[in-house]
C-alpha cells in the first residue's frame, strides 16, 4: 500500500454534513470517520500507546509534571502507518489535570479521528477550514462586505521561530513529504505555520514532522543494511 493511494481516496470524501460545532472548533464524528475508513480500507488497525511507569503499572495516558495528560494512537493500513497524539482536554480545550476515565476515553476517540485525518479524511478541518473551499463569483461593488482590520499575528519566541523553520525545512525538502500523498500534507502544514499558529500547533506539528522524517530515515537505513547483508 502507498500513502498517496490512501490519501487520494480519503481526501476526496466530503465530511461537511458529518461535523458538529463546539465553541469555535469543528469536530468530526469518530464513529462515522471509522465507518468511512472501513468502507475503503477494512484492513486498517488502530493501536493506542501504553506507557510503563515506575510503580510497575501501565497506563494509556502520558502524564506530565503538572498532572495534565495526553494520549497517542497509531493507525496502520497494511504496511503504512501514521501516529498522532492529543492532550486530554475539557470543553474549553484546556488540558485537564488528573482526568477521569470518561475524559480519557473521549480524548482517545478524538485522537483517532485526528490520526485518520493524517491519511486524508477531513484533513482540512485541522487547517482551520471547516468546509472545503468553493469558488464563488466576486462580490459586486454594492454588496461587497467592508474589509475588517486584520488581527495582528502572535509574536513567537525565538525557540518557536526555530521550530517553525525546522517544520518548513522538513516538509519542503524531506522525501516523506515531497513525494506522492505527502505533497497535500505539506501544503496543509505550511498553511498552518504560515498563518497564525498557536504554540500548541507549533509543538504538535514540529513533533509530528520530525517524527515522520525520522521513521522514514530509520526504515530506509534498515532496508539498506539488510540489502547489504543479503549480498554478502
């Protein structure tokens, strides 16, 4: 299976009538997203990460020093995989310290939908676009809306600006993003970081693109190593 085959099929699906609004954010039903994925790729398998803790227990949450947590899942379609993570959040989308079982369960399902979007299904939701863009005729002089003052962009710290440059460098030059289906993902990432990204978006995309590039490089190194072993 190739990434671009999955991306081209799932990214064409219109999810607009399956979303719901909560505050200023748009959500896609996890049950519908999974059902749609199964229609096209019934071999898909999802796995939620578990972490080992010093008390010899395993937990399906990664706990941070302030008590807040995140979840992580990996979605595999035949021999290709993508990984995604998500903080456990309340209705205001603020991270929750010491979350209960329901809050963790909700976060895992939202993380699953986000992971599916990395294969193309509803990906534009996470680029700040609720619905696919449609071409409309230009407004006439009489009906054209008044242009509102643009909101100034956030001021980024030096570390955040460095992260943004690493993201840009990786998605525009690394083969995992410049070949096949990765081109659309590259455009999505650039649209976020060239806009007005939040610190959370910068951290998430930085971790994701660096991680994907590392996975690709390690896999290639393994293949080259085994190739040399077979010729010896």
